[in-house]
C-alpha cells in the first residue's frame, strides 16, 4: 500500500516537472508578445507625434468658398487659425463652431487637401425679406428665421413683412402662409414681382395685402394667389385703356369673382428710414 502511494507521488512529481517547462515557455511567449505590442504602440505614438508636428504638413494655403454676404477675410477671422498650423492637427469641429457664430452662416464644411491646403466651404443664409418685430427690423430667410437684426451696412432693399409678430412672438400659422406667398411671388414677373414689392402685410382675419413701389395696394386674402393674379391682368389692362393713374389705387382681389378698384389715402410704408420704395394704407 505504501509503495503504491509513493509511486503516485513520484508520478505527480514527474508530471509537474514536465508541465513546468511548458508553463515557462508559455510565459516567455506571452512576455515576448506583450513586448512586441508595447514596442509597436510606442512606434505608432512616436510616428503620430512626428506626423502631427511635421513642417511638411504645415498649412500654406487656406481656401474659402461660397462667400457672398461675407468676405474671405471675415471667415478667416472667425476661423482663428494659428500660424503654420499642421493641417492634420486642425480641429475641424472647433473651427466649424467658431464660424457658425456669424448669423449669416447656415452650414460650414471643413476639408483637407494634402499636403498643405485647408478648404473652408460655407453655405450662407439668403435674406428674402425684412421682418418687422417689436424691437425693429430683422433679416428673414426662406425658412422664416429672423436670423439677424438689420444694421446700417446690411442690404435693406427687400420687401418688408409686417403683421406676423404679436406680443413678441410670431403668429406661426400666418408666418407659414406668408412664406407660401413669398415662394409664389418669387415666380411672378412684371409689376408685381418680388423685386417691385415694398411691403407685405399679414392679418389673421383678412389675409395678405401687398404694397408695391408704385403705390399700388393689392388685397390678396389667403390662398389661390396664382388665380387672383391672373384675373388681375385684364383689370390692369382696362384701367390702362381708360388712362387711370394707378398711383394710390387699392385693388381688392380677396374674392376674384368680384374685383373692386378704389382710390385710397396712402401712408408711408413700414420700412426702415431711407429705404422706402412704396406706400401702405
């Protein structure tokens, strides 16, 4: 019995001796693999730092595209790039955020053209009207966003939209209908094109009235603008045939089956001082 027990112990000892060599070999392999990983990681970090600081990738040219209202100088000032900054190290998100602070900017795209050119492409907002609010006039884009308060150096020869702000807040349903009217008028040519309009006044009950630069007032009401303008043409032709002076004339197209024309006392338009190009009732 004792010899059997001794034999088992001896066998276990020999097995442990055999496996210890395998364990040591595995540990050496793991250590070698870890050393290789650390070495490769170090080389990659050193290579990354070298590339990010290499003079070869220093920005030599910054190209600004898409500017109309702003200038390249304006955009570059907003971008605030460091002199000889590495092209690959540029923080595009930070540059984009800085440029977007200008109210004229709608979208910004930052691109890299290796080895040394940075491209800044902007999409500016397009002002379609001056929106009259309690605190003054604001530039409004095609989405109805009053993105910038009117300043002295801003173009102000735009139609003025009035009546769509009450108690400091926009009348959203009326504003949406006003944008629909603007989209239609942008397709119209002749005396009632968007370029000839001084003011569009909105009323939640009576709809929209247009005041042109030639002191003509059109009451359009809501909807079916195309049909109303088409019915207006024969009326204008008849008035011209009868040598009627259209200045200070109000034409009511609210009901296109019953168009009325009358002389009205016209007051100054709701436009910024020095930019009036029409009249309003």
